[in-house]
C-alpha cells in the first residue's frame, strides 16, 4: 500500500524567510565599502529594506546582479537619500524595464560606473541618460543586451561621447 504525502515547494518557503539584516551584514566587504548581493534574489522587497537601512552609509560599490529587481525596486533606489560615497552601481540582469527612473535620480552624486545591461531597458530609458545631466562624475555606462534601436545608440554615442566607456551592443 502506498501513501501519498504532499510535497511542499521549498523555494517559496526559503524566499519568504530571508533575514535581510543578516544577509546584508554578511555581504559587506572591505570595512563596509563593498556590498555584494549578486544572485541573492532579494527582489523589490529586499531593495526596500536595504534603502531604509544603515548598511549603505560607507558603501562605494553595490552589486545587485541577478536579484529579480523590477521597476519598483529601481524606484526605491532612485529616491534614496544621496549616497555620496557610491562610485559603482551594478544592476545587470534584473527586469527594470524602462531604466529612465535611474537616469533621473539625484541619489548618486559621485557615481562613476553604472551597469544596466540586460535589464530590458528601452529607447526612452536609454535616452534619459543622454539628456539627464545628473551624473557629473559618470565615466562608464553599460546598457548592453537591452532593447535599444540603432538610432538611439547613435544618439547616445553623441550625447555621452565624453564617457570613458559606453557599452551599447
């Protein structure tokens, strides 16, 4: 005789029990200057917790690749109190959609590098970077793997020609 027992999905159970403070604390490196959360899948809820915490005070680099962040999480980042120490923000491989929200942010006055590759950014979001003027210290911008037309790429090469590195292919 066989007895069928219900099988529960562990992925949901684990995801709902993330201890953000412990995760953020463990992910801080170099005396709080680097926060590497790559692949931790914190989602928008985790970003909301992160921006309301004190973990970002000394951070110079934030790696948020592969975290299931959407435009909601991008909005949380875009309106955070200015992070004057932050020089590098990596958001590749999230589904931000039109990343124009990030282009219009004044939260990153010292940002030198922003990686938005494979974030499903469209022409409007990409063009926002060309016209925003908000990133005075930006040297590197990565928009590879997005839905950007050739016409928009040409426009960005002109308006962002001063950057040390502009990745668009």
